[in-house]
């Protein structure tokens, strides 16, 4: 069984393929659960330096993971929203605390919960519900 994180990476990789962009050349994969911040910070820094000033974007699989990207960008003198675009996941309060405010993908957990409760009460079997996410665009992904 693939983990939630692996399913997310697979979806992102598929999107890259659909747009004829090489996923592994253009992505820096970070697995914070098993690594220390300084190890991830070095990978982020190496990735951003490898871009040689070219515009790039980062998807943080979880809004809280983005704090390290903000820190590394400041260290390198890069401005999020100008030099690189950043999008988080889950649209948590972190999106409004970070500066500039961070774009994020809302997965609409409230709808998930409502549908789950409804499926239990109504004893659904063999029914599929599709809950669409929303991209909330804020200053972090408005690359000038």
C-alpha cells in the first residue's frame, strides 16, 4: 500500500509528465519525517543554487513544511513571490502567518468529513464521491 505522501508525489510527477517537464531534474524531494531540518535546508539550498537564478517553484506537501523554505530563501537573498513561487498544501493558518502570505491547496477536509458521516449513516456501498481541491493563490506564487 502506497503512503499518502507517495500518492501525492505520484500525482505531482504525473502532472509534470503531462506538461513534458522532467520531474527528477526539476524537483527537490524532501522527506522531513526522517531527516533533520539542517539536512533538508542543505537540499533546498543546493536545489535553489542549481537553478542559477532561473525562475522556479516549490510545492511544500504541508503548509508547515514551508517555514524551512522561507528560511533558506532569506539566507540566499531570494524573495518568495519574486524569485521563486511557493505553494503549500492544506490551506492552514500558516499560509497567513508566513510573509509573504503563502498560496496553498485546500483539500476541503470539511466536505470529506460530511461525506464520510453521510456514507456511514446511509450505509453506502460501491459509491464514489469526488471532492475537488481548490488552489488559493496568495503572494508567494505571484512570481513577477
